[in-house]
C-alpha cells in the first residue's frame, strides 16, 4: 500500500513538473542551464520535492521525488526547430523498474507536446553514458518511433535497459518553438 501511494505521489509530481515545463517552455529561448530556481520562484515545484534540494558537482540544482530520486530541470541542446528544455529524472533505486514504468506511462500522456523521451545509463564497465533509443513526440517522429505508438512491451524493454546500470536517467524533453 505504501509503495502504491508513492507511485501515485510520483505521478502527481511528474505531471505537475511536465505541465509547468510545457507552460513556460517559450520563455527559455537561450541555453540558461539550471531552471529549478526559476520554477521554484514561480511556485511550480511541489514543496515536498524541495525539502532536500541540493547542488550537483556541475553547479546545477537538484530536487528529489517521493522515492528520493534526483531530478534536474534545464535547457539543453539547440535543434533546427528550437532549444531543448528537459527534465532529467534518475530512476536508479530499489524500485527502478516500477518507477521507470510509472514515468513512461505518465510521459506517454504528453506525446503530442514532447520533443522526445529517452533513457541514459552508466554501468560499472562503461566510461561514458549510453543512450537507449529516443522516442519522439507527434510533431517530430516522422522518421523515428513515436511516443504515442509505444506499447507496454516497448516501455518494459526500455525500463529493462536500466537493470545493469549504476545510474539510469529518464529524460523528458520539450522544444521551445
């Protein structure tokens, strides 16, 4: 029952962050980097995620979900059609597979608004981060796999990708258009 409660709480947290990112995405036309201070000032980050707020080695703010998984929000790369704004949600904990499934199912509901979603991982025997396949939102998936077409089997396979990892991160990206 406690685990189910935490999954439901994580769904609320993720949905609130995705909605806020979507609502303000046009504001981030430049590569600003860390956006947590901005969203915190706007009151768009759930208070319980700010309790253990910290700063990473790279100087970016980190907030934590109900499973104490680190979450970052920031601007990223530049594409031909705009700047990337993304949430990076680490899923490496005791319930990483279930947490990943939950995130994937929430993300799928936003398929028409997203640029892409992907999972990265670092393993003990890798010196760099490895990417799983990116799945693209409706406007950007003409030559790629669409988020809206993901099946439960695809999502499970994507989440299985994290099993042997030291760190696994779910990325949810918008374009500023």
